[in-house]
């Protein structure tokens, strides 16, 4: 499988995915979106040797400066709706990924780029990173889930202010608001994300998957997250991994999880 505009590097079961259109500040064009869709729709779920994914942008300036404005500037209403729907579908694949996905935000994360970071399970920001949803400057609104996920992360009052004013916030403010998990020196975002994913890779993979699904259930209409947790807890109790994890604890040794 080849992925236009993405550079893939798999080490120690951690897949680092770099969006590689530096001259356009890694703006997400349709080819990139298609690559992300195939990556998270097929490549990652079908690959047994991936325990976590890091998403980042090429160069020191941008994670991604949004959807590619040059590409959709003359879109009709129908074309715009299709673009938005594809973005939603792709970002849901990321949010629902069975392995954790961390955005290593190395610069601007704007519009569709901020929305992409928000679809990931965690965000690590370099100290010079900037976040924002500037779509209203273009006479648009966010189209890849920004009106929903920003509210989930930072609450309605602040989210609606940022969405209406198009103000950008720096990494420290994003951290204060709860949008970002950690702020680190610029250039070390991937390293920090890797450290977190390596820690998670030592945990039971079924438990990791079920935690992601249960947290997502909180935000899924018509799903009772508490009920989902009861079902998932029961399911996890029936796995070999739970036998091994509890046995290892009692024998005062490290567990060897198999994902069964
Ligand atoms: N789409 C296409 N090209 C983009 C881009 C984008 N979103 N953002 C930057 N670029 C391009 C610029 O056009 C420029 O290309 P050229 O050299 O060919 O002119 C190159 O990247 C470098 O950008 P700048 O010269 O503008 O760099 P700067 O340092 O002066 O400014 C910036 C940086 C503040 C991020 C500025 O580029 C900017 O405001 N970009 C647009 C941000 C934006 O509006 N994003 C939302 C897009 S709409 C969206 O994402 C909708 C959605 O939710 C689905």
C-alpha cells in the first residue's frame, strides 16, 4: 500500500506518520485525506505489529494548517458536503482506532489540522505550537468535526469564542484549557508521544482497546457508556490477558500479554 503525502516509519511497534507537504504547511488536500482514510481504515487495523500511532507534520512550522484552501476554493455546496463527509469518516476512523493515536503538534494546527489533532486520543504540543479554527475568516465553519470536538475538550463558552473569533491560542493556553496533554520543548513532541505509547504498549492490548471504546461511548449518542463499561469489564475478565495480568501481579513479575 502506498500513501500519498504521508511518510511512514515503524519502530518498536510504534508507527510514526508524518504529513509531508511542508511547502503548503502540510495542508490536508484530498490525496492526503484519502491516504489517512486508507491508513486508519485498513493498514493500521490489519497490521498486528502496530501498538500505537504518532501523527505529526513535516518541518518545524506546521502540524497542518487546515484543509487545502487552494483545492476547494471553488467548490459547490454538493462538493463541499462530500469533502466534509469524507473528513468526518476519516477522523472517526482515527478516534475509533483500536490502538492509541497521539498527535505530536509541531507548529500550526489550524482548521482541519486542529480537527485532526482533536480526533487523536492525545495531543503533545511543542512550545511554539498554535491551535485554532479560523474557518469563519473564509466565510466557512469547521467541516471536519471542529464544532463538536472543541466543545468536548474545552467546553461550550470558550469553544464558541474561538470558533466565532477565529483567534489562535498558543500551546500553553491550549494546555490550560485541556486541549493538550503536555507541552514540551519544540522538536521533542514525537519523542514525548513515543514515550507515552511505549508505556501503553506494555499494557494488555484488549484492555487498551476497550478503554478507547468505552471513553468514546460517552460521546456517542444512543450508547450508554456505563452499560458499555459493564459489558466490556465482563468481556475483559474472560480473557487470557486478564488471567496473565492478575497472575503476574500475585507472582510479583511483569505480565506477558498476548492480546487474547
Ligand atoms: N491551504 C492551502 N495552502 C496553505 C494553507 C491551507 N490551509 N495554509 C498555508 N498554505 C500555504 C500558503 O498558501 C503558502 O503557499 P505559497 O507559498 O504557495 O503561497 C504556504 O502554505 C506558506 O503559507 P504562508 O505564506 O501563509 O505562511 P505564513 O507563515 O505567512 O502564515 C498561516 C502561516 C498563519 C498558518 C497562514 O498560512 C494561514 O493562515 N493559513 C490558512 C489557515 C486556515 O485558514 N486554515 C483553515 C483552512 S479551511 C479548513 O480547514 C476547513 C475545514 O475545517 C475542513
